[in-house]
C-alpha cells in the first residue's frame, strides 16, 4: 500500500487555515493539502445548488491530488453540501474516500458544555438558513434552545484585513448583544473566519459564556476518527508536506493567510473551473 496520500482541507477562503493550524498542531506528521476558493469567496450567501457545484469541483481537485480524506473546514459547505457529497457524489465517484464536516464536532461539545441549555450560534446567512445546527442539536438533545444569528458583515471585513479596526467591534456588538439578552451560556463560532475574533468576542460576552471555536475541536475529532478508521489512516503519508492552493490572488492569500495559519505559507494558484 502506498503511503503517500494526504489529508485535504477545503474552505471558501483562508479562514479554514485557522482550522488547519489546529489540525496540524494536533497531528503534525501527516501530509496536508489546503484548498481555498478565494476567487469565489464569500460562500456565505450563495444558493445550495451553487455551493454543491463548487464543492464537487473542490472534491474532484483534492481527490485527484491524492487526498484520501477531505475536511470541509467551511461551515457553509458543511451545512449545505456535505450530506449530498457523502451520500451521492463520493459513493458514485470515489467509493473508498471520505469527507467530513465541522458542524457535528461543535454541536457535540456545546451539548457537553451548556448548563442552562441555551446555546447561541453565529454563522453565515446560508448556514443559519440551512438549519443544520438545529438538526444536529435535536439529534442529541431536544431540550436545548438554539439562538442563531447570521453575521453577514463579518467575513467581508475580515477578508479585507480590517480586524484591528474599531469598526469590527461595533459590528460584533450588534450581532452579539441580542444573544447575550437571550441568556445563552455557550456560543458556537460557526464560521471558519470567526475563530480569529475569539478574544474580541470574549471581551463583549464576558467570562460567563463559553465560546466554542472549531479550530480547537475539529483536530481532536479528526484524531479520533483516524484512530477508529485505520484503513484510511494507514494510507496517509507522513512526510509532513504542507501544500496550499488558492483560486484567487496569491499575494493576498499569503499575507492574510499568515494571520490565520500563524506562519508563512507559499501558495500556488489553480483553476477549479474553466472561467476561474
Ligand atoms: N468559510 C465560510 C464558513 O465557514 C465563511 C466564509 C464565506 O462566507 O465564504 O461558513
């Protein structure tokens, strides 16, 4: 068996690098390939049909690059395309390969953490509308009340690199105060990009509300998954390769990507469709 395969990580942009950072910290020896569809970011308000189409292109790309498993770091993709990809696309075209999302790990942890059974979720519009967080909570505990808040202004602000400005604090307060009023005791940051705002959000929320950032938990879930699925784990190479692909501007990706990944990255530009 050749052991030169990789773990693929897919996101609409470079927010998923924050999740990758967590994964690499927990599982440093494996090979990784990151794909950010920065030419078409944000995904947050796109239709389910378009999200499925973009995700299929990303899946084709990463599996052809010899990935054995793909983590959809993007919540919007995990909410709107993952199930169809797992149930239809992969069984038909890549029957031995796997794709995993980020919604279930966040929900499982929130169920453990909440004491008063009131949980807030901040996410993109399409993630909120998909009701995927509500569905996953109800599978585990029907008595938990979920308060969702779509935050459409956050990703564009982060994508332009304006996270150090006062503007973002004002925008955050507007999104978060209504959740505090609902007396939530746990908040899920249900978007790749929001992890980088964790400290700012904590300042607004205070110490009594627990914040769940996916970069902390997805890595542990993946570790556990690979331990239970040795047939996949055994195929992944341990040459510690980190390869980064972007559909958009390489320079911007390298500069902003460093903020999320925490170290310098070298990015290669690719096309996922004929036009882009
Ligand atoms: N990656 C997306 C998510 O986690 C956020 C950025 C976007 O809207 O594309 O939902």
